[in-house]
């Protein structure tokens, strides 16, 4: 049998998903016991040149997408609209949805989860936080009995790259931002990253997961790295410290959720000190497991596709997964 | 309803499990929708003083254990026998087993998994590798489509503590070992740790998990830290390097599994460079997720209990897990 995927969006992440589904057919078959196909892709600009095989319908009209025999929707558009509308319609059609969309999850996650519940389907979103690092699954599946006391994290690879470059090359914020843009690590309009919004959204998603609620957004400190100067970096270095954009989350003794995103100086023995460049890392302090740190690439086509595809497998693995040594039919994909 | 646990062993880890089950009743109930009780504990020495509540039978006879109405067995004895015999009998009685026993898993894991399969029950062993770090679950559940290219890890907290202390306090292997023993990080007979056996067993467990087989043990380089001198540490430091006991695992192009455990010099930009003291860390390189690193406490009562209890929840979560906000009955445990 075949599982049919509707792919929404064909930017960096969408292209990564498309290529991974083609290149990892054998692994997918072993994991879920089915072939996986992408019969339809939703794009924004029909004039762009694309590397898509024959047999795939590429459309700019979402209504065309759901006319295909689709089993699951993967969303890689980003932003609030039109993604929200598409995901709502997909869930209402009982289709499971996998998304990497942090802004949408932070703003409408609760609502989308309710729509999914109401229609006996599922919403998976590991890829929305920290690239390929399975931090949400770790918290949700393997820290169920642990009491989580505090989370500290580097969640924005662009900001971390800029801060790392400012320190290593002794250059200004503006020079380092320009370098990040040249390398494709920062967008033409970098405000979402450098003003701290991206890390803020991800922090809200983690808050939803751990506490089942978010703090009042007005009570959250959100500072980006745009005000960090060369002098700040040098002053930190004199004390062997580094400046990092740190997202923090905890619950105070009166039950209030306390969250912040801001550039902070951290010491060499801090577990996030060694996290450089576009990497992300999350430190989770708990009463039993104590101090866990997960790190890895925070963005990029394949790492984000990795989180999406592993979510896909988690959704469908109960179909009939194959034992490691069973033969895999190689034809017929 | 109640889930009844038979606890085998009441050393550091067993005591940690016992205390966690008592202190985390509410979290357990939320996670699995049942109360959890330990009606019977198997011990070795009936003359030792123990902090055990009334209503728990403490016995030195394994046959007495299975006369109780038991739903699951948690093994915290360690070593090959008599643990193997107890676990075999438990699995043959269709009881799921949770264990932290790396030596047993490395030597008899395949056999025990087969017994579990044959009797439609389960064997869970996250706690056998890297303390509270859910590295086995991450590999098994969230890197199913990823092609794992290489694993590098610090898997023995005792050795890492000794190496860290030798460097920080500029003292010999013998002095640092004595300090580890004073602090309870090393046993009276430390050979299992300092000769590399402990890290070796854990590497074999990871090999079983990733490749579904182990390399021929005779082909595996296994060196401990007992031959590391102060001079080695100082020479490394001069190049800003550190000596770490590194376990490595990969598959060569001809399909052969290559594994080693040995002290190596690593550079400051290596992701295991910052791992100090009794901590463990595992780096997994894959084609999609790229370079993931998980770190945390590699041993200790509560971290190991954490992995055991989270395995327990994973086994029983499908009973009827409770939503975050549902009320929890507080009486009647």
C-alpha cells in the first residue's frame, strides 16, 4: 500500500522534505511498512523553476490539493496566513498534519490541537522547535514523571551565528548580519530572528507542551541581539564569558510561568557555552533526570526535513512496521 | 486500579526507584491512569538495615517474588547471574521487565529479547546506557529514517570523573581514583569502569540497537584509562586538548561494524570536549539530522531511576493516560 502526502510549500524546508521522501524510500518502508508518495505540492509562485519529477501535480490552489487522494498534509509554508486556513481545513477533513511552523503554533497551536482532537486526527510539530533535535518528543514522551524545573535554550540559529561571528572575527553586528545573509543563514528582512521573535515563538511552544499553557505575552521579556555591540562581546570575553541569546522558561513558586528571551553573558561551565554557529541547544533541568542537554543543527533543509519525516513515521508506524532484517521490496514505489 | 511492581535489588539504583515510586505517585497516575505499588522487593543480604515502609515484603528468595500478584519486574541487581535467571523466569511468566543491567544486556540481550517476543511481553532497558539520557529511545523512535553514520560517546562517568580530576587538580590516576572512591563514584574494585568494560558493554547495546547485531568482541579495541598518565594529560593540555575515554561505533563500507573504547585526545571544538566529571554524552551523526549531541548525568540513584520510571510509563501509558488538566484522585494509593 501507499501513503499519499500533500506537501504545502516548496521553499528550503519543502524541497528538503520532497528530496528526503524520494531518497529514503527504503527506510520509510522499513519503518512503516508502506511506500510513501507525494502526488501534489502547493506552491506560491508558478513561474519559479523547480526540480520536481513527473507525476507530481504542482498547484497554487489549495482547493486542488484536497481533491487528490491524500492521507497526510505536511506544511512547510511558514507564517500565520494562509497556513492557518490550510491546516484548519486539512484537520477538519480528518487529515493528520505535520508542520514546522513556529509562528502559527505559538499563536494558534491550542486551537489547531482542539480541531485535531475534535476530528479524531493529529497535529505533529517537532520540526517547529530546534531543527532536527527531538526536544519536544523527549519532553513529551520521556520526561513524563520527571518534574521539569527549568528550561534554558539557544533556539535561534541565525542569532547564534551572528554572535559567534562577532566574537570570532571581532566585527560589528551589521557586518556579521551581512555575512549571515550572504551564507543564507539570515533572511533579507532579518527582524524575526534578530529581534528575538523566532526564539520567543519556540519558547511559547515549549511552554504549551510542558505547562499546557503560555504566559501572558506582555509579561515575557523579549529582547533580540540587534542592540548587542562589539564592546559587549569584548567585555564578556575579558571575563572568559560569551554573549548568547538565551530563552528561559520556568514556573515560579506562585504558579506563574516565567519566560524570557534575551542576550545574556554565560560562563564557560554553562552547558550552552560551547554551542556555536547555527546550532541550537536545549537544557532541561528536572528533579530526577537532573540536567539534560540536547544540541544539534537548529535549521536547514535536511535537519528540518529530518524532524518532519520522523514525525511522519511516528504517526504511521503502527500501520505494520517491518523488523530490521526483513526483506524490503525494492520495486513499485 | 493498581500496577504492582516487583523490585529486584535495593542498592543505589533500587533505592532510587523505590523512593521515586513513592514520591511521584501523582505524576505516575497522570501518565498512566493507575496507581503504582511495590508489594515485594528482592534483596541479597537480609541483615542490612533498610528504609522500607510497612506493607512491603522484603525477601531474599526470588521464587517468593513471583508468588505476589505482580504486573512488571524492575531489575536493579546488575551483573550476569543471578539477574539473567530471574529475568528469564519473569519474561517466561509473561511479565514485562525493565532493567538497568548493561553487562547482562551486552551478553544476553538478544536472547532475552527473543524470550520476551516469544512470550508476548517486553524488555525495556533505557537505563542501561548513559543514566537519565534517553539516548536509546532517541535512536529507536526518532532516528528511524535517518541513516546513522557514526556514534561517539562518553559512557563511563567514573572514568570521565577521574580524567577530569587528573587534569583539574594535576594529580595522578591513583590519587584521582581514590578521590572517586571516596565520593562514591567508583567501586572498591574499579576494574569494570577503569578498564573500559562498562563503556564497552554500553557500546555493544547501542550496536544491537542500531545494527541489530554486535561486532565480534575480539575485533573491538577496548582500552581503559588505567594507563593514562599525568604526562599524557599535560601533553594534551599543551595543545589545548583533553583526554577522554571515547566509545566509537560505525559501519565500514564493507558492512563490518567497527567499535572501539579507548582514551583519546580531543580538540576544543569536539562536542564531547565540554563534558566533565561524572557526566555522559552521546554524539550521533546522521545523514539528515546531521550532528546530534545528548548529555546528562551518566549514573546515580535518581538519574538511573528516572530512566527506569520513564521506561515504566512508556510500557503502561496506553492503559488510560490522563490529560494534563484532569483532576487526580489523591487518596487511595
